[in-house]
C-alpha cells in the first residue's frame, strides 16, 4: 500500500514535503545489509559479553544489562536510516537470524529476542508517526528496545529471580539500550551521513541541510 504523510518543518521532520512511507528496493537492500552486519557484531558480542560484564554482575547482579545495548542497536540503526514502518523490527530480526545461523548458545531463542527487541524500538518510531528522528527519539527507541529485551529475558531466562534482581536488570536494560543502541546509533547515522553514504535517504539529505 502506498502511504504518504505531510511532514512539518523541523529537524528530522522534513521541510513540509509529502513523504512516502512505502518501501523502495534500496530500503530493503540497505536494511538487509545493516541487519547482516549487525548480526556479525552480535555473534562477536555473544562470545565477549560474559567476561566483559562479569565485573558489573559481581558488583550488582543485574547491572551487567547496562552493556547489553550492543544487542539492541540493529533495530534502532535500521529505523533511523530507512525511516519506514517496520524498518526497526525487520533489521533487528535479520541480525538475530544471522547471529543464530552463525551459531549462538541460545539457538532459536535468539529469534524471539530479536522480535521483542525490534518491536520495542519499532513501537517508539510508530508513536512519532515515522516522522521524527531527532536524538531524543533515537534514545527513546533504544530504551524501547531495552524494555523489549528485559521483558523477554526475565520471562524466558530469569523466571523465579528475586525482585531486586528483576528491577535492576530491567532498569539497566533500558539505560543501556538508550545510551548504546539509541544515542550510539544516532551518532553512527550522523557520521555515515557526513560521508555521503546515505545520500539516497532522508537521513543523509538532512545532514547536508545542516552542514
């Protein structure tokens, strides 16, 4: 279905032009490439997260989730670049599939994690009608992905955990998602846009206007 919206003037909102929300071939290709690249990052992080997060876990059980935002950036990054309905969910799911196919200790449960995390980011972009991509929206999308991760993990892996652990894990998931996946992805998009790599996307044209 071909859908258009009328954007208002302002950063991340366009300049009063009608903008199509229909996916183009280039959107599918780029979202897929981002998802595959993120999946490779996920696979590396699958091997490194335990020793890296061990000090935080020893200090305060559940605090290791502060670093788990690395698993959340794919959806936010895809959403910020493609700026179409479903982009965040699609990109996070592709990353999860790639990670699972390469080999992960969580097997097919990785796909459920990708679904929950991508949906968390997608909901935030949808709440802003896929028309606002300012830094605070990116941070909120990262936090939304963190909420999705926390809900999925606490139900799937931490059933019966004490209340303190669950609260710490959930709060740290949201904070880590907001900073690493949200702010981090926004900075990545800004950097890519300045190189001209995103000239076929609104994110790239927006950076040119601000230059």
